[in-house]
C-alpha cells in the first residue's frame, strides 16, 4: 500500500487553520506518567526491561498530590508559550485519561482522576492552545515486538489506537494540536524494531527494499487522520502516525530553514523528556538562542518539561521559564506573528519579518559586519532595538550593518529594517 498523496494532501489543513499555530511559535511539551515515579526517564521500562507485572504496580502508587494544571498553564503563559502538549499516553501504555478500552489508566490508578480532563480545562482557561501527545505503539503488546508472530496482538494494539484517539477527540471539547509519536510504519509494519549498537533498526532484514509488502499490519495513518478530521476538522496534527502531517518534527535539533513546510523542533529544558532528578538544565541564553534559531528558520519550538511524580514542575525550571518570558515580553514582537526569513539562516543568526519590517536577530558575530542581501523593496530606516548605534555601509550598493563591540548583546542584537513596501 503506497501512501496516497492526493488523499493525504486533502487531509492537510489549509494555511488559514494553521495560522494561529504559525503565529504562536512557542509551546510547552510535558512528559509525565508512571515513569516519573522512577525518575529515570520515560524509557525506563524498556531500557531496564522491567517486567510488565512489576511496572504496572506503579499505578497503585500514582497519586500526584501536587498536580495542578493551572500552575502548569501559568508557568507556560509566563514563559511566553502559547500552547501545551501533554503525554496522554506514552509507549508504556499508561493513559492519563479515563479510557474505556484500557485498564491501565489514571482513572484506575491510585489517583482515580481523569488528568487529561483537568489539564485540558486549565489550558483553555489560560487561553493556551490545547495539545495532546499520543503514542500508538505500546510495549505491553507482544504484537509490537513481533507483529508477524502475534498478529492478533498487533491488531488489538492498532484498534486501541483508533478507539483512544476517538475518545480523546470526543470527550474533551476542542483539541488544538494532536501530537503522535511512534506511529510511523517502520515501528510496526516492518516486523517490529530493535535497538542495536545505539541505533534503531527494523527486525526485517529486507527492509526497506520490501517496503509496504502485503500481509503486514499498518497503522494506516490516512484512515486514522480521516477519522480525526471527521471529529475535529481543525486539529493540527504532526507527522508521526504514518500520515504526512500538517507539520514535521525535527527532534532535539534546530530544523532546517524552510518556509514551505510547517515544522516544529521539540527539545528539552533539562536532560530528558521524562523526569530525572537533578538533571542539567539549559541556561537562559541557550534557550533563547534555540528559540531564535528555530523561529528565524520559520519553525516553532516545543520545549519540554518533565514534572515530578507528584505533578510539580521543578521550581528552578519554573524560574528559568519565567526568565524566558521576561525577555520575550520585551522583544517578543520581533518573533510572534512573524515569519522566518525572507533570507535564509546565516552564520550569525537569522531574520524574521512582518508587514514592512524585517528583524535581523544577531546571536553571534563570526564577522564584524552583517550583510543584508538585495531585495526589491527599499530600506527606509534601520535601527537597533537592543543597542545604541548601527553603522551602515554601502559598498557597491550592498547594505552592511555593524554594531560597536560594546553594544553587542550576549543574547540577541536585534536590528529592525523598515521597508517602503510589505514583503
Ligand atoms: C523520542 C523519545 C520519546 C519522546 C519523543 C518526543 O522519540 O524516544 O520518548 O516522547 O522523542 O519527541
């Protein structure tokens, strides 16, 4: 079965429905679940080969007394984030919602709560976009590891995905972002995967030559997304379900400059997605550089925090995010609601633009001057938003900018160009 491109692009959202997400630029990712109790990251069950009968006992301990999604939303809002994405179910199969098709849920844990429901409400109250992460794959099913051998199990796992995605899009009002992970066909349709020498590889030695040969189970991303559109026509969906996606998801790296295809980098504030105590945390400068590099490349940034088992985002992380928000309060107008470019990413930073203004974001000075490539519009005015002086040079008609050493900002020197016409 080949991905039907016509059908896929019919499923894609029109630009008008993506506009809020394009403008938003910055979101909060939350990895939270039973693994947060172990504090060794969200892959602990897999990495340590914890038997299911042991792992599932964690549900009896899962009773997050400090779970306060309003506080999460407030942290996100104060950071200048505009949407949130919470792991409704990760690869361990544990649901943070009251699924009718599973016994492994927060409603049936010690917590006895539908945490997704509370989270959705808090996001909405804070005026943030509501996003859910969902992993179709599920380590509890032998069919994930050996889909040929345990075909029934693989089919059940697939059915669970369809049922739970339907629940998530039916029971919680409007969902703005749906973020799949692990639903690409090579996680299931090619005989399962294994981790060898630090790399994922298919168990099927003939892959990819025999890609999409008959008789194997697939997630059928197109079918899944068609169902989702019938429930929630405007939900923005990523590319990890086997369907092409409204946006693509470079992970733990800055995506390439691309103004054609919507993209979102996902990365972590600390060392891992799921909670690990005392892990390294990014500096303010590092976070802002990441954000600026992503936005000037025309992407969004989904920055992850992993709350503790008790449901709290570490106070030091809350503080760090508040610092990000303070910087954005001053300079966010050069990022939100802009588009990346018009010129590609440069060794020193990059550009954003809005209306008849271009903003050069200079985060490094490998050379003394910044060259503005030629464009049809005329530059009426050049000014710095962060320093005192901009020195202009025009050798052979090319526009070059220079900022005195002492005025160069450690985080971002922002130069605004006002043009005689819109871009
Ligand atoms: C990787 C990790 C997974 C995490 C995801 C987020 O795929 O393995 O645990 O949820 O990144 O993008």
